[in-house]
């Protein structure tokens, strides 16, 4: 019998939390290197990214975002922050955040490499956000340890266009 999403989340959280700090940092650097080479970032006008939560051992993409800020001063950057009990879209630079994004970088607990489906924490934020951004290229980032078999898919789940791990890219 295949695990439920809840069971899969619990297993993937445990695996990621068991990663050593050095292992997580090295894997994050490898993912940042892959992200830098993945697409022509000079052609991207707007990017939504996640701010990694260290307590959750998420992929650390801060170095990547800082590099983009330095190289592309006109790039519109937005992120989502939990303010109180509400997720709010904020601009990293002056002015309001864009209404639409060219690229969205999405954190993942796990993924199915064949279908490029992701599994997150189960709150539904990215499902709703991605559904409202059909034009965006969706790039999921995850440690290779999050690779799993078939993920149970609901009607509202949206597959990634690409998934980047420290070992490979899935397109």
C-alpha cells in the first residue's frame, strides 16, 4: 500500500532533519551552482523565491538570490512572508511586488522525478499561489534525499517545470 501524503511528509521531514549541517550546506551550494546555470537569468524580469527556514533544514538559496541582486539590478524580486497568520507577498526592492512572475522558485520536502510533482508541508500556500501564476516557470528545489516514488496527486497540485537537486536537474 502506498503511503498517504501525511505519512510521506512525516518520513521526508525526518530524513531532512537528520541531515548534518555540513551536508545540508554542501548540498545547498551545489543546488545554487545548478540554479545559476539552469536558465538565462538575464532574460528574467521578475522572480518569486522562498526564504529558507533554517529550523526546517530547507535548501539555502540566499547566496543565489544575493548574486542575482548584484548582477541584475532591474530584476523584480518578491517573496512571501508569514506576517501574523497571513502570508503576504512583499517586494525585496523598492516599490510594490509584481502581480505576475516570470519564474517562481519553490521549496519542496520531496518530489517524484518522473512526474515532477512536489510535496510540501501541506498548508496549500504554494498550490494556490502557483495556480494564480500559470505563466511562470516553476522551479522546485530539494535535496536529492527527498526523491521518492509516486506522490499522491490531488486536482489542485501543480507539477514543477524543473526540479533541481544537488545531484541533477529534472526537466
